[in-house]
C-alpha cells in the first residue's frame, strides 16, 4: 500500500497531495496551540467541528461571490481544496477590542472600535507572527500592491458578510484572521483567494446576550468548556445533525 504524500504539517492541520493535480487534501487535527506554540493541548473533536464549520463558511462565502480554495468536504476530518501559493501574511480584522490590541494600546477588552481595523502579521512561527505594515509586505516582496488591495477589499467584504451571518445566530464577530493564496488558472492567470480555514480557532465569537466566549480564547485562557463552545457554534450554524454528534467522541452534546 502506498501512503499519500504529506505536503505540509502545521499546528492544527496537515496538507496531503490531492487526487488530481492542483488539489490538496486538508486534514484537521485536534491539536491546539496558543501564544505562538507556548501552550499546547488537544481539544477532542475540534478537527471534526472545524472541518464542518469551515466547509459551511467557505461555501457561504462562495455563494456571496467571495473566491476561496474550498472544493468539497471528503469525510469527518478532511476536505478537498485547490492548491494555492500561500501569501505569508495573516490578515486580522477587528470590530471589538480583544487580545493583542488591548495590550498594545491599553484598551479594555470589549470596547467597540471606532471602525473595523485591518492589521497584517508576517506568517512566521519562528518570529511569532510579528505585526507588519504594507511597507514591509511590498519591500520584502511578500505580496505586490494589487494583491494587498485584493486582500484588503476581500477582508472587509468577508467581515460584513460574516458579522451579519453570526449576528443572525446570536454571536458577535469580535475579530478574525484570514489567510490568502494565489490561485493560477489554466492560462496562468492568477487571482487572490481565501485559503486555510475559517473556524473558532481563528475567530473571536461572543454570545450577544451574555458576552460568553465561544472560541479558542476558552483554551488560551483555561476557561473550560472548549469542545462545548465549538460544538455550540456548529449547532447554531445548523450543521450538527443528530447522527454526527455521536461521532464526535469525548465531546458532550449540548441540547
Ligand atoms: P490577537 O488578538 O491575538 O492578535 O488575534 C486576533 C485574531 O486573530 C483572533 O481571533 C485570533 C486570530 N489569530 C490566529 O488565528 N492566529 C494567529 O496566529 C494570531 C496571532 C491570531
Ligand atoms: N495560533 C497561534 C499559535 O498557536 C496563535 C493563537 O491562536 O493564539 O501560536
């Protein structure tokens, strides 16, 4: 038996060679890290939930005309995606102050920001994802100015779209991180598309009524109920059919 070729292993996912050229299989692990790998753990069932949540959100983005790498979900932990050249820039959009912006500017967590703020971070585990400006991106050749324009306008459209979607299920989209890739078509034309995943690992989601955290901050801050929070997000999105709940071993099913 031949084993499929592993292309890349990250902290939360593994990428394997896909069944056709130009495709990859994205496998979602239960591993969780925080604070640039300083804190490590396992969130049982997280991979299964993030696979489904990301499938759902990427599909909704496609319907809204926002291009992304998702093709289809293959099984509980895997999805087929288009192979892209990842831009080494993480784009963070913030609506409410939380996390690193609170420390950086001494703002109280939960303060609504005067307007949505977009930040860029250099994707480097070794350096701990430092905050960067457009100048760094262009000077070091991580992306060209038109690519930055595309990433910025896509990020703002995604923020509008996802803020509305989450509000509809009683969740505030506090902030989130996106990754982008270059997708080349048959004629070698390139376009920027959303890649990676969109899940509670890379979003802050607070309950509208109680401000309860429903995302990876529960793990980062040892708040407990991590699996339950991810499961509740999936449940509110309407993507947790009864039959699947039994498959997510070790997680308690919320009603
Ligand atoms: P931060 O407040 O730690 O800068 O994070 C902002 C948002 O971006 C938060 O929802 C978590 C997400 N994020 C990631 O998904 N990966 C990262 O490496 C970082 C720094 C943030
Ligand atoms: N994912 C990043 C890490 O593991 C940062 C975070 O999510 O807190 O270090």
